């Protein structure tokens, strides 16, 4: 039968990850006797349960509380912080994350923290970005298997060949890439600032064409928002690529009046069917600012749960596309990583310096947040994919 995750029901997270292998369920846990649900732990954590009561059954809380308490205690002892991406499960996002948000927000917070240790609640390229920006801090990731389909779709060597083929054209690289790719790029971008960065770098170089890597759909969606000619790569996010325009039509039929928010990594035809398209932060802000009665977020599963925690009066319809890499980060391996200081992320210094420039050039671009909103009504334009 193999292994499968069964902690999801009707598109929402319902508690601890249960691994099923050959028909036998096993709840991940810390070594026997190492952590206990004592009266002291209960007193220290009871006030936190209300924040995740909609996602963790009360009878499971005694399994979570010792881990949450131990992690939060270790953070203080070791002067450590946890950066929790919007795709982390609610226990991580709401109970132990010191800084939460999208890739751009976490990258900026990494530069501000005085902590000596950073634990990246996210995937490997995010941990590399933290190390690129914070060379004097120790950066760890709880699972080295937490990769990314986009990051694995392109290499630094690919960028070198592209530059040879298209001399004089700036290369804008999405932050969802490895350090060696960032090091070969002219500037980075996120889904929050992609349109603004494309227009900025072209104005700076005096050109009207840009190479945007590696997400094909993000590039195509950016191309609709600007007069800049965009050349794309063939990479795709395995989560967002699974949504289809028919999915959106079916969800609207099943939930009349629902507001559909899409991530710009979704296919352009999905964006065209949505009411609003933007980064994870932009989607979260839309819900907070507009309080729609019913809403669908076309992105990774945990995003809806985390936004729901902050907007209890909004009803979330939850189409569930899991990111298997994000779900490799758990309370258990965060605890082990912090306790034993394992899985440290290192970047060669010559590579780090070049990647640092690409990331900081992005961070230093000031832009109107409206530039991060993608107008779904704009017509598609032709984009060359290499």
C-alpha cells in the first residue's frame, strides 16, 4: 500500500499527521518519555489552544502541547526564531512561528532579527535565502527533503546558457530558486513585487524585454499586467498548476456568490476566472480588508486554515492541493532540529555574495502594493517559453 497522509478531510487540516503504511497508523511523536503533558506544561500552553481549536481536536492537544512548550522554551534558551511561511500547518504557523508571512516578508524579517539561530519553517530555498541575507547567523531547516518543484526546474548553469543566448536582456529570477540560480541572476522577485521588479529592471537597463524565471505561469500572468515583453522558462509549481478553469467554474456553481482568490502561480486561464489574484500576503490582506461572506483561496491547503484563524467570521471553501515539501516540516522535526542543531544550511561565500546582491536589489525597490494585484480581466498576451 505504501505511505499516505490522512490528516486532511474535505480540504482542511484536522490535526496531527498520521502515516498509513500497510494499513497501520502511526502518530509521529518524540522519543518515549522525553516530553510529557505535565501540569506545568498544561498551565503554560492552555491559553494557546483557543487559537487552533478549529483545527486540532481537543483530545489531541496533550500530544501537541509538550512539543509547543519545548520549542518555545528552547527558542528563548538558544536565542532562536522560527520563520513560518503561510503554507505551514496551523500548529506551526499559529503557535511557534515568530515571524509569519510570504517569501518576501520572511526574507525581510530575516535581516531584522537579532537572533543567533534561524529555523526556517518552509522549504529549502527559503532557508538559503535567509542564509544569503544573514551570513553571520546559523540557519537550519527541519527537513532537508523540503524542496520545491520550481527550484528544482532550473540551475545556475541554465542561467549562464540563457545569458549567452539572450545577451543584454535582464534576468529576473523568482525567489523560489536555489542560491546558485540567484547568484547568476540580475535581480530577484516575489509574487508580491514581480510586476514592479520587471518594470524597474527594464527601466534601469533601458530595454523593453525581460527574461523571467522559472515559473511559466507567473511570467505569463505578469506579462498581462505590463507592456514589457516577457520571455519565460518552463518551470511550474506542482500545487498551483493543478488548478483548472473548470475547477473554478465548478466551485462557483457549488457555492453561489463565493469570492475566488488565486495565486499568480496558477495558470492564466485560472486567473481569468478569479475575482482577485495576488501573493499569499495580498490574498490574506484581501480577506481581512473585505471580509467576504464566502471565499476560496486557490493556493496551498494550509493557507486557508491560517487566514481563517485571523478571520473567524469568514466562511472558507477549501479546495485542497497539498505541497508535499511544505508538509515535511512538522512540530516534531522542528523540535529535533532546534534541540540538536541539525540540518544547518550553508551557502559558499562567493555564491552568497552574488546572490545577496540580487535579493537586496529586489528588497530595495520601493513599489506601490497595488502593483502586486493582478487584474484578472486583462487579455492574455503571447509569451515565449524557452
